[in-house]
C-alpha cells in the first residue's frame, strides 16, 4: 500500500506522461521567477523590516537633534522632558499610522495599477520618504523625519499588501508556499541589517541621517529592475481581460511555451470565486453568519497576541529599554543586533516547521 501511495505521489508531482508536459501548477524555479522574487522581496519586504529597525540605533542622536533645533528656534529655551517624550513617540509611532493607511489603500492601488506597476509607483513614495529623513540634518528640520516616517510607513503598508499578492500570483502552485515565505524572511533580515548598520557603521553624531535615508538605495534598485519583470498573469487575465498578455507573462515566468492549461486553471478558479458569496468587513464584524465567529476569534487572538507580546516595544524602543536596565552603549548595541539575529534564525526555523 505504501509503495502504491509513493508511486501515486510521484506521478502527481511529475510530468504528465500522456503529453510530456508538466502537470498544471507544477513549475520550476526559472531565472525570471527568481529575479522577480528577489527584487520585490529585497526592495519592498526588506525595506519594511529595515524601516522598523532603523530608528533604534540613532534614537539618542535624533532626540539631541530635536532638542538643539528647538533651542535655536526658540532663542535659548529648552524642551521639557515630557514634550521631548511626546515628540519622540510621535516620530516612532507615525510610521505605524502611515502603514495602516497604506495597507488599507494597497488593494485598490494594486487593482488599479497592477501588481508590478503598483509596486513600481509605490517605490517613488518610498524614495521620497527616505530622502526626507536622510536630508533632515542638512535642512535643520526634525519635522522632515516625522513626515518622512509617515510617508515611508504609508509606502511599506501598501507593499505589505501587494507583495504577497504578487508573489502568490506569479508562482506555480508547488512553489507558492516557499516563495511567499521569502517575504517574511526578508522582513527580519531588513530589520537586522538596519540595527547592525545603525550601531556599527553610522553610529555617529554627523552620519546617523545616512542610515535613515539608506533605504532609498533598495527602492531605487527595485524601481530600475521592476520594468523588466512581467506583470501578474492573473491580474492581466482576470482584472484586465487581456488573455494574450497573460499568456506571454506566464511564458516568461515559466520558461516554456505550453502554459494554456494554467490559464484555463486560472479561469476556472476565478469562476468558482465569482460563485462564492462576497463578505464585507462590516458583515464579518456584525456576525451576519454565526459560523464566522470562531474564525474571527482565531484571527483576533492570534494577531492580538502577536502585537501585545511586546515585540514592537523591543523593536522601536530597545535603546531606551536596555538603557533603563543599566546596560552600557556597547552592551545595548550587541543586545539589539543579537535580538535581530535571533529573529532571523527563528523565522527560518518557523518557516521550515510550518
């Protein structure tokens, strides 16, 4: 019995013996698929993690910069500790506010412009945000950091919506899980990179703005490479009704000409989706159907538990937390980067386990 099951599994995952073509949804890694995945994972997913962690190391310098600027503008008056705390909290948290608004806009943005072009245009927003933060010291404007944090938060919020969508739609079914997990892995790597650069490369009173604006580099790289990557075949087929362009995009992604079966599979999947009842957020929250109660509770508990675990406080305020615990500057740096490295390691283990 086990031998027969193994044979069946092999036949399901191998080529269709009747026509010599791979079974529908059974694809392989091609150069274009790797290029698309690497480009948007580094330029968008990595940027999200980077801008989460980048504010940690230069926090002392930024607060000094806010204090000095206010002192010069006010003719010698000092900011109170409470006022500085509120300004610093605003600088940190406005990134999340921008992210929430960006995430709400991401679906509409991706449907209107497309997945590829949506990310391409979103890069313009992220580059603007990065440059605002990177040029704040030269301009003598702490406001540029706050505005830049909001702008880049909005950008990464949109990319968090579009990137998993694009990766899932360009991937063959058998590789979809592996490819979409690259998104989460690059978030943690971006976080670690920001912490390491902030503490060990640009930890200086004159160079700290560089680390804030450095994500403009990956945004620019993504902006240059994305035009060479194909649009989502599913978006072209379902949203734009451009079957020929969808077939052409699939051929580039799969590295072969015989993709008509996969196109038919997309049509069938879309047909089933059209027959499924559409449920809005208000319908869900008002529990129009009691069967939705348990899935809703699971989502709320899982995400609430993640947010309330304290992870965000550690990411955004680790310097202050470790300092209040009595750590020296060197200890704070190694502890923060060690946390980032542990985060990457556990993500790899989690992906493998799941």
